[in-house]
């Protein structure tokens, strides 16, 4: 019920005094109300719940979180005892 | 899709599980609050990936599940009235009341419509000026901005044929009720990411401090949940009890101010009954007096309704993390998604329905291994 899906704002417009947008979710485009995230620009990502954008997805933060998680891989590698003849390995 | 697929990476999930195994030294019981998280955990088998000492119990965070039977019956009574178009989110349609569900009313006496957004009701109201449009406004804080906007717009536009049947619930009072229960087993929480996207998480800070429980506001993808579990265990193992934010790409501590502003103008806090649990003080929203004209409970006089839940159902204990679906003798037999006996089986996000949907009611003998031709 609290499902909210991130989508890309492809167009903004006004209807009935409300800030509206066309938001693209993969191959599907739907209308969403932007009144709660009025500063949103075309091209940005918003999180949409029952036809309302409730948050802007912080692209930079999303990238940082993902990279930090992906880095667990590398940090995990660091836990493996160092072998003296191993060289490089930094990626 | 951007920001979804990235958080479903199996290799990173395996690394997170390894990290959890390394950090965890004692047994811990963690509750995920939101039904969407429960669904993701069961669907992806996340609970089975975790080390034995980490137990996930499923919280009360499915608004469809906890909508009290009296309110469901009230909705049905209104939906059966002539001249009414009853609008609802799809999830509520097959929730059984004392006598049938909205699907059966739709196929017999009533005009019941599924809407994607509460704003759809405005279009329906304009197209049907001779009909009364009633919207079943259920949900947690996540849905409150959308439902509030319907009431607000209806008043702004002077629509006299729109009303809301409000059964809104709030998360923090439910967490408090769980922690106050003498039977409580929960030692930490994965907080509800989308609820907090709207209202922020400042309300959770006094709870974490008072009950000394870590609360990590968490997203819904597998990597979100695993990282949330790791953050919670890190706190538990080091004796900390703070509110942390795993879902920083979506929310900040203060939440969405414009949404909170409109919620405050339209709704006020009230006591609410939770199906399977009972009344929790201050745990819901109702329309403010200024919006009374849009309150379906005032517009339609529905007699007081007495209801009875099946005695065998233990959904109240499941919603509070005291028991799990397998502890119920009716699970998967007498009680199933086609014939739900109680709260946790009525919606796909309920713990019992999620366990059923992903085959956890099956015995080992019922399972067929791929490639096994016997």
C-alpha cells in the first residue's frame, strides 16, 4: 500500500491550479501531482505514490549509496589476508 | 529502471549478508514496520539469507490489513446505497466484511470503482453530477498527502457530491504500543521509508531514546533492507539506540514540509481501532471540523455496526511481532487469500498473505525440485 515508484519527470504543466507532471516509469508514462515537490524540474526523478510525487530522488545520493554498497565488495577483499607477492589489485 | 535495478544486485546482497554475519554475535529480533518491506523480504527470501540469530518479525504496517472490520462494513453499507459511486484503491476490493466484499457489491447492487489516485474522484464527480462520489480514504502517513488533497480540492472547487470515508492510521503510536506490550520481543526496527519521506523521522527519536531501541529508516529494495539490517545490528551490538537513515536518496530528517502543511490543514489526530490489535490512542487521522461537509460518515447515516472476528485468528499477535504465520493452525488451510479469516491474510502485504503467495504454506513433500522427474 505504501508502494512508491521512482520515475523521471518528462513534462510539467498546470491543471486545476495544481502543479502536474508526466512521469515516466520504464515504458509507462503517467500523470502525477507535483504540488508537494514544486521545485522539481523536467529530467529529475521523483518518487510517486497514488498519483502524487512525495519526494525527489536525490540522484547524487542514490549514486553515493550504491557505490558505498558496491564498495563492500572491495572492502570485503581487504579482509582477505594480504599475500606478499600480490601486486596492484586496486580498481 | 533507474534506482530500482541497482538496488537488486545479487553479488552486493551476498556481500552484505557476509558483513552481517561478521558483525552479529548475539541473537536479535528485528521488526520491519511496513507491509511493503514484509512483501519484499518474503518475495526475495531475505529472511532466509540472514544468519540464524537474526530474526525478522513482521509489523503492523499494512493499512488494508488493519482497517477495522466495522469500517469495512460501513464502506459496504454506503457502497450499496443507490446513487452512490464508491471509489477505492484496488487493494480494498476483496477485503471481506461481515457480508461479502466490494467486488461482490460491484457485481450486484453497487457502482464500485477502482481508482489509481484520489484525484480521479474529482473527474468522476464532475462527470456524474447527479451521483454521490465516496472515496475510501485509507492509508498510513504516505497516503495522507494524496487523500488530503482530494478533500482540499473538493472544497476549493465547491464540489458538493464528493466525500471521504476516512480510516487513516499512523505508525509511531503503533510502534509505541508494540514496545509497551508485556509480550514484546522486538529489539530494533526497520523504519518505514515512504512514511518518513512524508513526515520525516523526528517523531521516532524520542521512541528510540525512551525504549532504547535502534530504528533505521529503510527503503524497500533488497539491498536497502539488507543494509538496514546491517545498520540495526551494528547499533545493537555496540549498545547504541539511535534513529538512522538508510534511505537517504529519498528522504531527509524533516520529511516533506509542503505535504505536512496540507495534512495539518485537512486532518487532525484521533484514536483509531486497528483490526486484530484494538484501539490505539492518537493513532489515526480524521477530517478537521472545517471539512466535516466532506466526511462520508456524516453525509451518510450508517447504523452502528457490531462485528465478530473468528476466534481462531492470531493476526493481532502476528501484527505485533509476537507470533508468525506458521504458529497459526488455520494458516494455509482454513485461512488463505481466497478465504481470509483475519487482518494479515486480507491484503498481499499482510504477513500471512505474503507467506502464502511465496509458497511458505507448502510442506517439503509438496515441493518439486526442478529437474526432478519422479
